């Protein structure tokens, strides 16, 4: 919604033609912008949901991603792109030199130029069973950080050497939510769930040998967890784990801030 449309909306409210509630609903749901004939950008998602639209980069050309990001930046939003290959990442950096490409997470992020660094709120801890799970864990970490959370990464503490996990329990204290990423038999989320007092978002990975079935074994193992604080997202869905963790942590952090101010 541009300034002219907003001014007209405010005039309608001031004259009684439109209620405040109706105007707020219109602001939250109306604005869209078609870009290049291949995308329809949701420009008010951050107002409705707290976060701007995220671009799934897989299958999109660098030119398409560039056009989408330019539309978002023009309207004051930064942009996060997931599943970005190395060659696409290099081309995006050429278009947005102040952007950040993470080759392990396969993410590209660009903030609105000149925007102040937002204050971080909420605490997320991302835990991996093995080093091979790091690409998915990094996607979760980048996402939660993009949602302005404090994020800590604990890597390679799987059940094959469970003493490594016990050695890092202190680093999990104070977390609002944990994202636990594991492949193979995916036992780690259940173990972690029995040791912490916060939600555990389990992310199964496609890391494993033949009978692992490209992550299906991990997914089913996590879904059958006996730890009641464990919930599960899709295979290799680091973004989903990081996004939900960001939602939980931000709300918890904001609640603490409100309590302290009172």
C-alpha cells in the first residue's frame, strides 16, 4: 500500500465512511504486487504474521529472484531466499552487493538499505546430531536469526557419543525453543526432549544409508518420539524448523520484556 492509498484510507476513517477495524483489515490483507508475470508478492505478510514473505529459490532463475527482491526492497521489506545454489548466490551478490550468501545453508539475505539493525529478542538453540546435518541446521539458524532471535548452534552431539551432548547441556539452558536436526535413526530429539523444559522442534534429514529411505526413517522415528515436548517438521526442512522456532522465541521474549516493563 503506497502513501496515496494510505492517505485515502485514513480520510475514509476520519469521515466515518470506514471503521478503524475495517481499515486495519484492509491494510493487513489487501496489498499485493505482481512482478514480471511470474510472481505475486505479498507485501503485508510482515503486518499479518510478523515476518516478510520468504522466497523459495529452488526452480527460480536468478533474474526472477532479483526482480522479487527488488519489489520487496522497494516496499521497505528485506528478503530471505532459501535453497540457493552457489552459482545463483554469486549472481545475486552481483545484484545486491550488501546481501549475504551462506553457501552451507544455501540462503541469501538482503536487508532494506539504511534500515536500523532490529533489536534481538528470544533465544533459540539449534542442535545437530552429526556434522553431515549442518546444511539443514544452518538453514534453521539463518532463518531464526533473520527473525531477530538470539541463536546458538551446537554441532555434532548425536547419540553415538552421547557424552558429548551431556557436556553441552549448560549451553541449552535459557532457550525458549530448541531445533534438533538429525538423520540416521534420529534418536537425538527424544533424548534432548527428556532433558529440557521447552519445546523441541525436530528436523529429520536425508542423511543415512539405504534403509534410511532418504529421510523417511528419521521422519517416522521422530513422529514416534516418546518425549511429549517434541514436534516434527518435514525432511530437510531447516527453514520450517527455524521459522517456527523464531515464532515461539520472539513471543516468549516479548512476554518477558513486557513483564519486566511492568
